[in-house]
C-alpha cells in the first residue's frame, strides 16, 4: 500500500511541476496546435503535455515498483514505452507520416509480445475459439496493442476526455492488481493515475495544454499492457478471480475501443479509408447537441465507469454473449443519438445554433488530422 500511495504522490508532483515549464517552453518556441476551420479550439494551445505525463509516470513507476518477481520482463515494457514516447514526440513536433507512426506502434507491440512475454493466449470461447496456438497468440497480441494505442489516440478530441477515461480505467486496474497482490502492475496503474490527475488540472476545459500524440499513444500502450495482464490472470487470480475476463477487459476500455470500431466500420462501409478524418466520433456527436467539453467528458466518463461495472455483474453470461451484447448496445445507442440529431436538425429546432455550426466547421481532432496527412 505504501508503494502505491508514494507512486501517486511522486507522479502527481513531477507532472504538476513539469507541465507549466512545458507550457512556457512551447510558448517561447511557438510549438502550438494552431486553430483552423476544422478544430474545436479557437486559440493556439501547446500540445506537448505527453512529455509531462510520461516524466511523472515513468519516474514514479521505476522508483516505487518492485521488479523482483519480474526481473527481466519489465525492462522490455519500459523499452516499448520509450519507443512510443519518441514516435509520439516526433509526430507532435514534425508531423510524421501515418505509416511511420504505425511502424513505431508495431515495433512497440512486438517488443511487448516477443520480449516482454505479455501475451493473449485464449479467446475464452469468443467466435468459438479458446486456446490459441503460439503464432496466433503473438499476432493477436500485437493487433490488440496497436488497436488500443490508436483508440486512445483518436478519442483525444475534447478537453479532459482521454484523461478522464484513462483515470477511470486505470483505477479499475489498480484495485484489481492490488487486491490480487500484483504490486508491480498496481504501481503501473497508480503511477499513471498520479500523472493524469496533475495533467487534468491543466487539461480541463478550457485546456491550457493538450497531451498530443505523445500522451494519447502512451495512454493506449499502458492500457494495452494492463488489460492483457488483467485478461491473463483474472480467471485464476488467487484472491479476486473474474470470469469472462476478455469481455470485462473490453468493457473497462469500452468507450475508446467501441468508438474506434464504430467509426472505422462506417468509414469502410462507405468505401473510404478507416483513417479518413470525419466528424462522427461520439464526442463530435454529443457536441452537436450543444453540450460543453466538460459535459461531454463527464457523460462519456460515466459510461466508462458504468459499462465495466454492469459487465462485471453480468459476467455469468460468458465472454461471447457479453462481447456481442456490448457491441450491439453500443451501436444501438450511437444510432439513436445520430437519428435524434438528424430529426432535431430537420425540424429546425437547432437551426442557427452551435449544433448547426458544428456541422459546418468539421471538428476533426488533431490526431485524426495528422493520420490523414492534412495540415
């Protein structure tokens, strides 16, 4: 318990101290995310907050976690985090191509799978598949990590949203790992919590700094590590076992994962690239109803809290039924929101309002704009 408390305090203090210095340096060097007709913010905002998050997280984690049970594996997990950190930082500073960014993500995922030994070994009956052969296990693990990295990269479109969702999911993992005496992974979660709490002070609406790709991809990578560890040990956990672990893990990361699945599916159905930017993410839809950034972040944060709790109490249904149900309910709710917005628009209830303006300015997040290669 002492290690966990210290990790939160250290990560919070380092990040809280670092962020103002990063903001000042960004202002001096003009390192801003500049507004244009496609963006939600109207003033230049520094986008290097991920440096502060990473600094607080990695320092607190290395100083408080004990790696005696895992003398080699964690060095590779940190190596993968460094790869993602520098890929994200280069993208924030120089706007690298989507392909180079993808290669960096695959490299980090491969380090975790092949060197770190953190693998998905079973699908727990989903699609009729249980234990996976070795090669399928490696491929599924790498695919999962890359998908989660991009899910957090794309959900970072509203002030405080990615930060708040990450705080909630990290808290679930911290509690589970602590109860089951997996202190190293618990320290990973609490170190991230401390860094995010400090960053949220500067990232809440109106944001004084964005986390950028450095931060959002780092959040995705760390959550991928924690959810794979959770799935691997949940059902055989010594103190607090959790059945239907893949479904519960998916539920903990539900908002970013499902939103990415939904948007990519619709883009491909329209015959366009899944990386083509648009204004159909769930936070864009909610903004059209004239909700503020804070309200959107709170609503989606509530979903990020409620979905895993409900899924946990329904875990007796099994992984296949739960995953199917989660995807169905997600598409149903998103469909209702879209139909409701179209109905309101056609009836001119919001004519001339911010909701109508939002459709004209095409609010595309910074990360999606970079993924498409737009400037």
